């Protein structure tokens, strides 16, 4: 009798890693990769996010060097330098990094992960097979004038992009980065991007992340942020479009008086699935975290929000606030939201709140009774709902850029 | 202007209006009174186009058009205005943006050019003064954190901005102190004109001292059972509704 051999998704990924042993990688990640299972809904952290379809595709490394026109992905009016990654490959020729004072960018730096515990298969995969390695150093005591805009573009069918980016924000530095994820065409793609940021003492670092890919895209972001004492980190995760998006955001504090602000909007429609898993680890006293995520879900879209906040025993005088609110715009949309606060210190201020509902029918009628049509009444309400998150985007050009995309999506009023 | 014939309406299968008749001519002010649960607010909601109510019979003609065929926004654009009993708070939507959108829609419907920003602000200033509404309130979110009196004044302010031909005031006096009642009433009176009609729904004669009606109707068990002039309101204030209920019972028997 012949034995049937089933090639699993994991096997395919392992084979891909093997084929490309010369690509940069982190030694520890390669070792643990085979011991980890593909994420599945039996795992608590993946309960509502299916990864099965990712496994059915035959992913490959970029085979050709395309030259996409990136001008349409630039943010109008924004004074920024841009670093372009196409199909997972850093493209110096498309990037514009001249005269970037106070920032140095390296593409060869190795990563040491001896101490790192890989949480899941994709995280290890992203480190075991790096398609582009970027190390950004921000000089201490410098306020960076230009924004740095990292643009990830995919152009090829079934391409696996695994950029691995590390940013070291030097002591008392101040910088503002933008990261956008876009695609050209309707091809399938899987982008599994790793980002690690060290915010040094008294440094301030802001990241506006704009995700607007197409329905055939899978986007995995693994963000690990460490904020030292007196440091400040702000991230706005703006998920405008994308078939499957999972954002893992881990923030930990290393010293007192540090602050983290994490805000996000997600607006899935059709059969899109958007998942935000956040973790804020208060390990030391006197730190603040403010978290606000809002979702508008339409059609058959599904969303997940899981917000963990740990307040460790010695993290006294912690202020940790978390809020997640969702509006389901259709009867078939679904949202799974779960705040998880674990507080082991007794002198802290912590709060969390989560709501999921529909557009307020009374408010809709009120607007219509004043002459507003159904569509504009709805848009006025959806705009109002997400405006407080959009207001967190401090730069006018970036906010206007996002707003213009939302107007195109018919979610905001012009 | 408005002709209601044998109007029947129900909510969640329960019939509230049971054959209501009313005729309103341009410039007239009609007060509708009646005990709790008689159908006063249902009438206001049905006329404004709230979809929770099902019209099961009768007709409503507004300026020679079938009102019941129109969605709520169409009714508003055609000149019908409902001052809500409970104005809705809409966090995040500024009063100004909301009014700009509403005025814009109504002007568009009338075939008028949109107002310039300057003219719009001028109009806001002029009309908000009518109800002594603080300019700050105009900039805040719609009704959010407004006191009961401020909400009602905001309703009349909106009415002044939108210049309807028929305004329905649904218990606009509820929750108002004497000063607010005076301000709201003066605002309404300033808007009275030979072309503009009002339906004033109220529990209390008090409001009718300020807004003097041409006709007073008593709504009871989903029908208008008695109509008269302003003296009827005074009589109701004095005698209550029991005699009306008895009269109706006898007429039915």
C-alpha cells in the first residue's frame, strides 16, 4: 500500500527557507522555526484569525526587478525622504535619502536574537528568511527635520516580502516616521514585516502606519517597541484597506516616566479581515500608556481587537488607559474584541472600555429630518466616529492624505 | 397646506392612530393637546417620516403631494420641520457642519445657489440671536452636553435656519423653565408668517399663553375628538381631560 504524503503549509515555508539559505537571517529564528506550528484557531492568540488561505498559496521570493512608479504613493505636501522597498527588496535607486541629517541607514547589520523568544511561526519566519535588512540609527540629541517615509510596494504575483527593520532612536532625539503598505495590481502577495524600535532615554519617536493594500494581500506586521525612561513613543495604525491584516504591536517600558500612545482605525469591507493585537508591558513605575482603537466594519468584514495591558508588581503609579469602539455597518460584519488587563500593582490608574454597535438610528433620523440624504447622514456619523482618532495624526499633510483616501472609500464627507 | 385624512398608524403591531383627520391652512397655528398615550408624538413622528411607524390607512397631503410616499429627508426639503421632543446628541458632529449640510441640501432642492461661507455665518449669527443661543453652542457637537433648555433652543434655531413652511413642535415646552419657555416662544412667534403654519403639540396650556393658537384639538385614543379655539385649551387646563373621555365614551356607546 502506498503512503500518501501531505505537504503542509509549514513544509512549504520550510522548503522556501532552505532554498534561500544565503539570504540574511537570524540564526536563532532558523533553529526554532521548524518547532513552531503554523498559527491556527486553536491557539488563543489566533482564535479569530484564520491563516489557512496563506498556506494554500505557493509563495516565492521576488524573481524580477520591477520599476513601479512610486510617485502616487508619496504624501502630497509632506517634507519627507523616502525609503522604498519593492517586493521585499530595498531599492536604493527608487529611494530618496540624500541630505538626511542625523539618520544613518545600513542594510547589512546582523541581528542577535539569543535572548528572543519567538511567539509564533510567522514571527520566526520573518527573521529566518529576511528579504531586506534595514538598520536605522537616529543620532542622539538631534531633532530630525524631515519625516522618513518607508514605502512597501508589492508588484509580483505570489511574492513573499519579509523586510526586517530595526530603528535605534538615540538619547534625546526626536523623529517622525511614516510607513505605508501599498500594492500595484490585483496580484496575491504576503508581506511579513518585522519592526523593532528602541527608543532611548528622553527620545521621542512617532510612527504613522498607513495600510492600504488590496483584497488579495496578506499583511503581517510584527512590531516590538522598547521605550527607555523619559522616552515617548506614538503609533497611529491606519488600516484603510487590505484583504487580511494582522498587526502585532508589543510595547514595553524600560525606565520611569516613559509614555506610549497607540491609536488605530480599521475599516474593513467586503470579506476583509483585520486584526490588531496589542500588548503594553508596564514593567517599571511611573509610566503612561494611552490606547484608542476604532473600527468601522462593512459588508462581510471581520475584525479582531485584542488589547493586553500588563502592569507588573513594581510598576506603581502606572496610568494605563485603553478604549476600543466599533460600529458594524452591515448585519453580516463581525467584530471580536477583548481587552485583557492584568494588574499586579496596587497604586495604579487603569481603565478599559469596549463597545460594538450599529450606527445610531436616532441620530440618523435626526439628520434626515433636517434634509440630509441617507448616504450623507451616514457619512457624517462615520466621520464623527473616527475623527477623534484621525485627530491624533498630528501632521496635517499625513492626516489629509488619509482623509482623502477615506473620502474615496466613501467613509468620510468631503 | 396639510390635509390628514383617516390616518391610521401602528408601531410594533400596536395601533396608535385610529382615523385621524386634520386640515391646516397656510399661516395657521394648530395646537394638539391630549392625555398621555393618546398618540400626539406618534402623529409628529409619522408626519416627519420615522420608519419605526407603519401607516396602515388614510392619507396625508402636503402642498398637493403625497407626504407618506416621501422619505424623511424629502419631507424636510419640501419644507416640513419637526422640532424634536428629545433632540438627539450626536458626538463628533459639529452643529455648524451639520447645519451647513442641511441648509445646503434644502437650498439645492429649491434650486438655489449654495450660501457663501460669509453669508452662512451671517445667517447663523442672525438666527441664533433669535433664541439667544450662545455662539459657542453653535460650534459644539450637535446637542452634546447641552442643557434641556439649550437643546430646545437649538431646535428653534435650526428651524429658523431652515425656514420650513410647516413646523411641528413636539412638546417643545417639556423640561423648560419659565425663562427658556419665553425665549423659545418668542423665537417661534418671530417666525410666524402668513405662509408658515405650525402644529404645536403640548400637554400644557402654559405654552399657548405665549404661542397663541388659531385652533386647539384634543387627541384621544388616536383620534381628534374635539376641536375649538384657544378657549378650549383654557377649559382643558381647568377641567382636565375626564369630561372629554366621558363625552367620547358616550358618543361611542
